[in-house]
C-alpha cells in the first residue's frame, strides 16, 4: 500500500505537540497519508479532495487526463497495461502523472483524534510532504471544496512549486462554509446528522452533491438518482463511514480556514494561472464566495460557472476536464494573465463591496445599492446565527448522551424503609 509519512521535520514548529502525539499513536511514524498515482510523464498533477471524500472521487478527472483511473500500482501488479498511450517520464517526452490522496481523517489515511490537528495549513503541509515523497519539485494543483481551501493555503506557502491552480467549488472558509439558508438545506443538514448507515448517507449525499435536474434525468429505465444511489452505497460500504474524529476534524479545518491579504498577494504575484470552477446550483459552497475569491485573484484568475451542484466535477465532467486541460496548456505556453482572465478589471480607488455600492449609488442617484448591501449583511448575520444554533444543538445532544441515570439498588430501598 502506498503511504507517505508526515514526520516532525515536515511540519511547522507550531505542530510539534501534534507530531509528538501522532508519533505515539501511529507506531512512531507520524501521520500516514494514503495516495495513488496514475499515468506517466514529466507533467505532474496533485489532486486534493474535499470534506469526507476519498481519492477515488477524482476518478472522472484522472481518466480525462491520463486515459484510465487504474492506479500505477495495479498496472505494475498486472504486468502492465496497453490502455495508456502516454510515454514514460523523460525530459523530452510528454505525458501526465497524477497523484490523488486521502486527506487525514478519511479513507485509509491516519485519523488524529484532536480537532486542533486539522487545519488547512497542517493539511497543506501533508500535501507538501507528499510532493517531497514523490520527488516532485513542481506540480499543477487542483482542489475541490475543502481541498480547494487546502490548495489555496498550499499555493501561498510554496508558490514556487505551483504550476497552476484550479479551485473547484471553493469558499473562503469560516462563515462562508455555511450553506444556502433555506428549508431544503436545513432538511439536508438534519438528515446528514442522522445518517448512521451507508444507505442513509448515500441518500443525503446525492442531494448535497448534485442538482435536482441532474438526479431526475432518466438513464434507460432508471433515473440517475437510482443508479447513483447504488454506486454510493457500494462506495461508502467499501471505504466505511467517516469516523466522528475525522469528520469533526475536517469540519474544523473548514471553519478555521482563512486566506489573509498577504497570502492572496503571494498567489497573485507568483506567476501561475488560476481557474475558479463552480456549479451554479451548489447548496454547500455558495457561488457568491467563489466569485469574490476569483476577483481577489485578478488578473491571474478565470471564473468558470457551470450548470451543476457541489460535485460539478462529476455532474459536468467534460466541461470541467476541458477547463483543467486549458489551464494546463495556458500555463505551459506562459500566456499573459490579462489574456487569461475573463473577469473585469478592478476599478482603481475603490476597495470592497460596500464602497463600490456607495459609488454606484452616488452616480445613479439611487438607494437600491444601499438596500442590497444591507440585505447582504443580513444574510451573513443569519448564516452566522444558524451556525451558532447548529453548534448549540450538537453540544446539547452530546451532553444529554453523556448523562447516565443513577440506578438505586434494592438493598438501599429496603434500608430506607426500615
């Protein structure tokens, strides 16, 4: 089994205690990251999956880049394959080698028990350790959801090792992780918390990953929902339900994630191109925040909006794969960022949405912009309030579970009656 061990020397100094605990819990070998490689060639691609996902979720993109989703380990074990037309890695030849892995807390990777052991910075260090383990000096880095947050942090930490950056269904972390606030999303959240079996988890995953129209499409005699449901149950049963430690840890990584202005500037000035790819009907990661991040990364970023949900990489595979390949090709020929971006130029002298809205209000003599601004602030407040209620509900539920009734034995009863 291919594993990369994240040792103390590969962590920031702030993680010294983290590694000490993990060394004791993992046979003195640190955190183990399970990974797979696919294809062969000098062009390297690192794929970082999101919350509660495994490396296998990248299957459609891996197949699109290298021709098959069969891992190199299985190819070697079977004596080679004739499906892959890509030549072996060499200085003059072409070809792509892809690496996908399970984040800490999920799949076959280690599951630290403390939430503090999960941050996007720590998990970006895991990715750096994996690149070192593979001997990769540089790579195209593509992330989905939480994986895109990790990819952002990675790009800011080692910008010199990034060839290009693709961010799928990304947000800025913190309150931006709160889903769209409506009855449907609330229902999905409740069912997610109650899911205790692969069947229950599969049903709720479908509603969070795909758009309603996509699930209702007919594929032969069955709907796509029915077909995907069976695939999800099979996949979850094979990998197992994510542990509470892993889920709460990864959720903590999302909640505590934040990109500072300095980190944004590091990415903008590093010289590589960025694609922000998002599904318009994503109820988990709202597209508004992805657009805002893309604008912050102007002019090196391109915004690509597709008709799909949170797992737009599966729902619109061809479009996503085309966008990724275009990003890689543009990076190879060193296209000018101003030719790459499809975002409007920033207006000098006006910073932030509030100031922009006030400017529009002044020019047009209308108070509509002020109303929009107030509504946007109200939306953020409601999302924050929803988060507090959610956390209070979870803590209350755990507290009630921890209470144990005191049993009174019959001997005590007899003594009191005397």
